[in-house]
């Protein structure tokens, strides 16, 4: 081999080493980013689950609360009627 091919091989091996090192660094950063996104997604999922639980609780309590509201309205109507008679 002559000198020009030796220089070309050295240059290509340096570029290959730099590319390999840069690829490893980028892959590590992508893995860290994906882990952070996974944590955020799991927190969001737990928030949605708790919101669904609260919604279901209000849905289940809507029937008894409606009955109590009707009784309260009837009691107020009776009180208002008594005040008008006096």
C-alpha cells in the first residue's frame, strides 16, 4: 500500500470511531427521554383513573342526592306557604 491509502484508511477509521461514539451518546439520550416520557404517561394514567373513580362516585351518588334535593324543595315550599298564611 502506498501512503495515500494509509492516510485514507486512517481518516475513515477516525470518522467511523467518531460516528460510533456519537451514536452511543445519542442512543443513551433517547433512552433517558423515553423513560421520562414513560413516567409522565404513567402519572397521567393514574390521574385519569382517579378522575374516573370520582366521576363514578358522583354518578352513584346522583340518585340519593336528587331525592334529598326534592325533599329539601318540598320543605322549603311548605315553609314559604306557612309564611304567606301568617
